[in-house]
């Protein structure tokens, strides 16, 4: 391969990653016209339009996506061999893009931002919406560096690191009719329920467990974010099975009642997921270590506080 073609591949890789000519130029320390000229040469060489305008960004054509699938891992390997990546958090200039649900964002972002201010002032932290189904596509396309979410299934070319297993409690407003008597599975099934569903799916492990006992429940309302659940529960008669972590911040206002669920709910494994092409990325390794430390420290305290509240 000629040197000029290799340079075009490097520019192409950065454009595909950034989805922007302007951002690619900044990352490559080139002028925007120089990157645009390189794109023109790519179009002639590879006989495809490659990129089409999409607001302030650009979208790759099918040819560009397929071509990138074939070359990006090889480009990463060549770059790592020639110029091994170093990472010093105190001097690094980088943006980390993480797909995660709002419950994880609320737990992580304040502590991570404070850490960045104190120890890594050149690092940025950008959140991307998360769903289970989007995990592999956003990592394959390099739209994000990391996903935090359910990691209990094997995905090709995706690496995982376990963070914790979820635990659940049953939550309702103070004064709800079900607070006046023991919460049986039958009474639970007859109540109106709120379900958190990031994808819109109304089937959950709770429903599968109820079916094993010959019972069903009414999903009266769904929300697509964790933060929306408790405010609705406080003002209505719906009840919900919620992650223990979510409930912790609402214990002091005396507006909710919390119970152990009257049925066994399978735990979900919450993990960090990243593409294998970034397994040796020292910056990402550093970030994963910080995330794991914060989750371990915060979650242990929060879960125990909720359990103590229930048993008090």
C-alpha cells in the first residue's frame, strides 16, 4: 500500500469515529479544508460518496460502514505497535463517551466529575442514552467507549467486567392500602403496577415469576427512566419493584414505604462492556478502575441503608 493511501485510511478512521469533519480536523491537528480535500481523494480512490451531511455532523454510507468494519481493527493494531499509547490522567486531553441508564449516571457522574476536576482536568465525560439492544451496535460503531448495563449475555467482540448483581425492593406511597397488612404475593399481583422499561417492553422477570405461580399483574403505567418512578409512586396508588440503589435517595422524606418483595426476583448482572479493539486502551482501563471503585464504595453503603430501613 502506498504511503498516501495509508494516510487517507488514518483520516478516514478518525472521521468515522468523530462523525464530523470539524472534530476530525481538531483531533488530527489538520485544517478543515485539508480534511475535506482528503475526503475528496477518498471518494475518487474508493468510488463512493462515503459521507452525507446530517445537520452539523455527517453520516457514513453503507460502503463506508462496511469498509470501516474491515480496516479499523488493523489500523488500531498498527498504531499501537508503532506508537504505544500512554495515559497520564493529570495531563491527558480526552473525551470519554459512556452509554448508561440514568440510575447509573446519578450514581457515577458527580463523583467522576469531582475526580476529573481534582486529578484529570483535561478529561471530558459525555453520557449517551442506553438500552440493552443498543449495546453491541454502539460499541461496534465506536459511538461510545464504554457501556454500563446488563451484561448477562455473550456478545461477539464485546468484553465485559462485572460490577454487581442487582437487588430489588417493593415500593409504594406512605399510607397505601397495602401498607396496613402483610404483603402477600396475591395482594401484590392484584395491585396496579409501575414498570421501568428503557426499551418499552412490558415483560419482565417479575411477570415471569408470577406466571409460575399462576398469577398475573396489571402494568398500569410505564416510564423510560429510573428517575421518573418514585415521584409518580409518591402521588398515586401504583406500586413498583425497584432496584435497591434507586430507593436510597428517597428514604429521608417519609413519603414512601419499602418492603421485601413477596416473590423471588432473579438478579441481573450489571457490567461494564467495551469493544475488544479497546482492551489495551490505557485511558479506558483507568476509567473502568475508577468506575468500579465508586460503585463498590457507594453501592455497599446504599444497599445496606435500604435494608436497615425495611427492617427498622
